[in-house]
């Protein structure tokens, strides 16, 4: 059976509580079961999309050293460049480059003796409450060694 890439219309979020719940269910299903989706109704023009695609092609054509200048491990918000093979999925290297983008925000302080922001909901507590660090399931990422 052929798999179809879902198309989700973001404008459904503005069409009342019932439609919002249905959209969020569809989004969760697409992300979990298919792994990706097309997003429509976002209000971004074709020109803007083309400009972003052009910028991404220029970035990935740069020499490795230039891309590593903004390597993800240098960001407190997990933003930046990850080289080919730099991430694992189910214990195997992902053979792709990626650039995660977003707003860099100021870090938050930890509560002494507790996990990051005091949360214990299945996340490994940070061992060092005086620093900002990433956390998650033990042994999953290099940046956890800072905790």
C-alpha cells in the first residue's frame, strides 16, 4: 500500500475549539505515524519559501569548517549545525546534515538538588545545579555529559 504524505492546513487552528482539537490530533498522527507532512495555510508566500530554500542550499554548500562554526553543541537551546552521522536514531547514525534554527533565549536556573527547572517527569535530574545543561534519557547525547 502506498503511503501518502499528509497535508495539514494550519489555518484550522483558528476555526474553533473542535477544529483545533482535530488539527492537533492530525498533526500528532502525521508526526508519529508518517514522520513528516506538508503544511498549508501558513501565510508564507512562495517567494519567501524560495528565498529560504536558496539560503539553505548556500549554507550546506559551505566548507565543513564554516558550518561547524555554528555547531549545535555550542548552543544552550540546541540550535545550530549537525554534521552527517552526528545524530543517532534507534542506535544508528542518521546520514544527513541538519541546521536547527530558532530564537536563542537566556537559560534558566536550576533548583538545587532537583532536576532542570525542578522537573522529575521521567527526565534524568541534572547533577550540577550551578550550570545550564541539557538533560534527557541517560546516554543519548554528547551534551548530557555536562550534567
